[in-house]
């Protein structure tokens, strides 16, 4: 037994010794591992695989691997033992990995065994191995363009290697998926292409006139075939080929009359295509040759214009507008298309003779000839403008002005003198203006032997002067002609003129001064410029005399452009000629080599002068009155227009804001309304014409105070048909002069009335007033001392009553000066008769009024009368000596008086119905109404006692 116990103890000791030597080796792993893991996945592929070895194997526990430990901060991996006996394990991600946040991870790992028992006692660890894990990318992101849109500008006509470059990026971490492999233009049928780097170029030459801008949609693809999340818009503007020119130039510029100056180029600038500029020259031309006589000028008569310009008296107008006092231009063709300018046309077959007495036969030296002329290239024959030649027998030309081979020639033959020496006779000027088909103003100042010619205000000396003997003495009268020259020997016209003439004047005794000549030629329209102070010295500005053109010169583009922007158009006429004025800008640019480096084309446009508001000239006043015969026969006569008023108005549309109240807010609306506005302007003619028979110079006339006429620089001419007052003056001055016109008649026995018509006009007949008609009645009175009894003067009293009825019709009866005298023996009878008749007349008037209103209501289908009979101011004058028998007197006197009575009744009928009848009603209806009214107004004498 003891032996067994000892053996057992010995075996136990041996076993303990053996057990102490069981876990004597550490686990072993590789020193380095490389792994790959795909993002969004947890499995890591290691190379080499994760296997831990232990030499204590196959012992249990000591030879087994119980785990792997990872060392490092925030390592997103864990290691797991798959088989303890083989030591195989794996590394896996704790959470989903994001390559875009971290592409690689490095950490250390250790393996440890299970120790000596299940408790893990005496556990041994391996060395630390380094693990490198790369996170593989997943193509989860799409390309995104760096810009929201792209925009560029290219010039037409060129092919570009690259117009612009678009660029997209991809947020994926890998090279494969983060790279953009291709771009694509989505928009079809466009002349553009794009390469893999995003460069866009045109595949053909672009044309600005075809397309001014292209809009392209472009997309991108990464190498994983993912398309861009949003396509990008590319705008390509096509710019015309850079051509030096003025930019910001409006071709149509509208000018409203009366608005002052209008800037022509407010936003103009010069495109130089980046060329270095050293100097600029520009000229601006305003073409007005087609307007009037070369531009917009006042269209008064040439004589009136001479006065306005300060010329002294003595000027004779040879081509006046046709009138009763100047009728020698009647039948001569006129050009009526130029704002009423009195332009006469000569086609080579027309000529006129100026009546005797208009111009003195022999001109007193010095003298002046002025004319507006438009003449084109003509024949080689002489074309006469003005000629004074022998009236009969001979063909001598005393003086003449003619055109020959584009030369202007003045012939001036001296009258017979004691000396027979040669003297200057013909003065020749060779002028381009004579044959350029444009209007020009010619003034010849003649102070023998010197002759000075002014053309459009510029002075010209004759290039050739020929001499001749003075004329031989002769008693032959001379004939002054225009448009040709009269040949007295053959009694015919020769040397006809072909062209247009206007304003032909001769002024004797004094030369025209330069100031007046410039005033006559100066246009009322033209170019203007207000230079800013900062550029006034940088740019040189020059105008031509009539301001239809100006030239600029400077070396600084910015200053030059500022001056251009301040150039304006100005028309100072109150009523300018409407229409187009062409505008041209010509520019020359020089560079550093002092040569023209770039060519700037001309810029052309036009100013459209709008139609001015036409004035309505209204004449008003007393249009019907009566005066006693004695006034007509007096030296003062009867004033025709004592209360005349001249008013001019224009009508225009204006926009008015009308506020309409709504709940909680105001709603303004714009309404168009027509307003009439009174304006002031000049008049140039007023003509008083007799209506009916012409004036008989033996016993009647129209008169006016000539001193008052001359004081206002007006002129008066009269004839048997009336009176004409001419001259440019204010409406107020014309009113004052017209108030002075008197009518005299010193043989009034057979005169009962006279009618006159007044018409005034402005701008040579462009604007004409209404016809203001005046009727004056003669009141014949009786002198009781010339008759034995009152019955003998009865017809005169009857006539007086008839004219008094005119006053009842609404016309003013002023200063009738009734001179009738009634015998004192009949005073009581007069008072009684007048009282009774007044009572009967008032009663009859009320009856007439009631019947008249009833009739008018029937005729107008129940319409209310617009005006009622107003008898508040009714005054009746009755001859108490009138008898029923006298009213129905003998047939010899009855025919005449019945005619006058019917006229008076018709006038009363028309007057009394004036407020109830319309002017638009037909004549037939008026006759019917007049007939019915005549019956209603018929005198009821059944109750009268005689």
C-alpha cells in the first residue's frame, strides 16, 4: 500500500512538472498585412490571410488561438477568430466605410493564445503586425459642373480652336470614378463640338446676321459612365466682325415743334476696334435743301422779310403773291409743295411783264437786286432772270440779269451822256451754285462802276468785266420782264429762263448791308452744340454760315464723344415745316503713323419734324349794325370793325389722371381729353372785301389813318373791291389798325345797306382765319321843316321801323341817331296810340311764343327747345302816324316796299328761330319752318281803330 502511494505521488509530481512546461511558445503572425475593403462593405481581403500559428499546438488551450487585438485610435475595424485550432481569422469593418473621407487605414494587430486552461491563465501574445487597408471606391457620385452656366462672346466669320472650356468634377475618391472621361453637347444641330477635356469650338464660321446667340446644353460622364447630375447651359454670343463705326446712333429722330433744341446723339460712341487713335475729324451735315428755299425759313413775303431784317424802305417786290393789287403773277406756275413759300416755276416758255410804275424806268444809283434761284445745268443759250429792254422799235437791253453756261451775268448799259467813252457793261461770275439744282440766295449791290455779289451770304468778285459804249439817246419807253427778255423790234419774248425763282426784289437809292443779307439768308433751323466746360478746349468746333453743317477735330476719344453727345437740332419757327431732314456723320481717324489706319463708315439718319398744331384764327365782333345817313356822309365815316377781336387757338390732346375711389385704395386712371389753348403769333395780311357791288369811287370809299399804318410798319393798298393791309406784325397791332377802317358814302339817298368781309392770314396764307362778315344799314331820317305835314314823310318812318327790327334779331343797334321830329300837336295821340299798341304787341308776343313752342315740339318729335324766346330786352319803336291805308299803298310804290318788307320778314323769321333751329338742317325744312313761322307772326290788325 505504501508502495502504491509513493508511486502515485511520484506520478503526480511528474505530471505537474510536465504541465508547467505546456504553454511555453507565443503565437506567431506575419509582420505586415495589406488589405482591401470596398466602401459600404465590411469584409476585408487581406494579403496574406490572417492566420496565427502556435508551436504549442496541438495542445489544447496552449496551442489554440483565442483572439486578435487591434491597436490604434478610432480604428474602424475589428479582428475575429474563425478557427481556434488553425488560428485563422478575419478583419472586418465595424461600420460602413467612406472612401471620400479616408482612403487608407493603418493599424497594428496581435494574436493571443488561450493560455493554459479554460480560464486563459498564462496567455501568451504574438508580436505586433502592421496592417494596411485600402478602401476601394464605389461610383456613388455623379459629375458636377464648376459653374452654374457659361457665357462668352465670339466674333463672326472665324473658326476657333477653343471658344471656351467647361469643367466638371466628381466627388468619388478613386481615380477611376473621380475622373471625367467625356463631355457631350446635348443640343442637336448646332455648329459646335466639345472634346474630352471640355473645350468647345465651332465647326463652321458663324454669321451674326443668321444667329446672334447660341444656347447649348452640355453634360459630362465620369469613367464609371455616370452622367452629370445637372446639365449646364452655355451661351455663346455672336459679335459682328469688329468694324470701326459710330455706335448708339438712332436713324430716326423725332422733333416736336416748340420744344427747343433736341440732342441728336445722346448715347453715341466710337468703336475703334482697339486701334490706337491719335486724332479724329468729323463733319455733321443736316440736309435741308428740299425744305422751302434750302431750309426752313419764315414764309412771309420777301418784302415783309426785308422789313423784319431791318432793311429800309424803297424795296420793290417783283414776284409778289397774286392779289387784287399785284396781279401780274397770276397764271404763273407756282410750287405749292413747300410750306406756302411763294416759289414760281419757269419751264422755258413762261415770262411775265411787270406793269409800268412798279419800278422806275431809270434806276437811281446805287441799287440792289436780290433773288432766290434754283437752276440746273442748262443749254448754252442765255436764260434771262430779269430784263429791262426797249418796248418798241428796237431790241436794246438797258439792264438785265441772266444765266449763261453756269455763269451769272449782270448787264448794265449806261444811259446817254456827254462822253462817249467805254464803260463797264457786263459783269461775269463763274459759280458752281448756278447749276447745282439747289436753292441759293443772290444779292447784287451795284454802285457803278463797282458791283458786289453775295451768294448765300458769301462775297464773290466778278472774274470778268467787259466794257461798252453808253446807249444812244432815245425816246423809246422800256419794258421790264421776268423769265425772258422782251424784243421790242419783233414784239416777242426771247432767252427764256428754266428753273425756279422767288423773292425777286429791286431796291433803289441804297445798298443792302451785310447784316440784312445774312438775316435774309439765315435759316430758322440748324445744328447747335453746347460744349461742356471740361471738353471745350479739347475739341475744335466750326459751323458753316447757315448752321446746316459743323466740323469737329480732336485727339481725345472720350472728349470727342462728349461733344458729339451735345450736338442738337433746333428749329426756332413757331410753325416749322413738317417732314424729313436727312442727317449724315462723316469721320476720319488717324493713328500714330499720322496716316488713316481705320476707316469709319458714314452714319446716316434723319430728323422727322412732326406736324405742328395748326392755329385757328378767329375773327369776332359786331357783325350787324345801323347808322344814320349823316354819319356815312361825314368826313369821319362809319367805323366797320369797332369791337373786332382777333384770337388764335390750338387744339391738342392731353392725358389727365382721373382718380377713381375704390374700397381701401385709389385706382388712378389716365384719360385723354382735348383742350383748346390760346396762343399769340403774328399776322401778315388782312383783307377787307366788299360783298356785292364794287365800290363806286364817285361817292364811296374805305379809309384808314395812314399815319397809324406807317407807325406799325404796315402797308395798305386799296381798290374798288376793298382794302389790303400787309406786313408782319402782332395780332394786337392788327386789331388796332382794323378798328380804324372807316366806310364813307356821301350819296346815301339810294343806299340802305352795305356788306363787307374781313379775312386775315399768317405765313403768306398758310393759316387763314374765318370770314368775318359785317352788314351796316343806313337809317334814313326826315326833316319836318321840309314837309307840310307828317303824312308826306311816311315812307322814311316805315324804313326806320324796318331797320329797327334788325336790332330785334340779336344784332346791336349802336348810335342810331334818330333825327325824326314829331309835331307837338300830336303828342297826346302818340302817347295813347303807343300805349295801346305796346299792350297789344306784348299780348301778341306771348301768343306767338306759345304757338311757336307748340309747333316746334311737333316738328322735333317732342324734343325740348334748347333756347326760349327772351323778350326781357325787347324794344319796339312805332310810328304813330302810320295808317293801314299807307301800309297797303299804291302798286307802284308797293312793289318796291313789298320786296323790302319780305326781306325784313325773312330776316326776322330767321333771327327769331335762330336759337331753335340747327345749322345742319336742310334748306327745304328751313323754308317750311320759315313759312309756318311767317304765318304765326302775321300781324293781327282786326282790333285796331284808325
